């Protein structure tokens, strides 16, 4: 399975959209390795996701607060849930290493996140941003 960024996912804020494109590229690279039967670099992806979640979620939440987005707290809670899930998977990697089951779990979890969060909560944010312009 592969995923690709499409412009219908754009929020209309270049900083946030660029970060989303980078996320899609990293996850797609991971999925490509999985699909080709290669061992994906779990440590590298987990490190990227850790930095991404801090940087991107911080930027998105700052944007929502400064713009007065009415669903900002609910959206931030989704970010906290992602961060908790990421911590669990990073801990599993630390304890057990780069197992096939962790790779499969991470793959499923990330694709669910991209489908649900970016096409759900982030799409709502994008509609709100466009309506205010």
C-alpha cells in the first residue's frame, strides 16, 4: 500500500501544508519499503515522527489559537492522542527492537491517522481557514 499527498488535503497555510507533505513522503517511503519486502528503518521513522509531532502540532495549535479557531482544544486533544500512541510505539521499539509486528502496527496506525486526522479534523480546519479569507 502506498499513499500520496494530494492538493485536496491542503489547508491553505503553506507552513502547515509543507509539513503535511513531508509527513506523507516519510510515511510513503516506509510503506514502500514494507511493500517491497525490505526492512523499513523504524528508528529513523520514529525519530522523524517525534520531531514532526512537536514541530507540526506546535505550529498548527499556535495557528489555531492565534486565529481563534473554535475547535482548537478538541483538535489539540487529537494531537495529544497521537503523541501518546507514538510514545507507546517508541517504547516498544526501545524494548523489543525493530520487529515485524511493530512495523506492521506502525504502518496500520499511521495510515489510519492520515486517513482520519488529515481528512477529518485537518480538513475541517482547512474549510474554516478558507471561509475566513
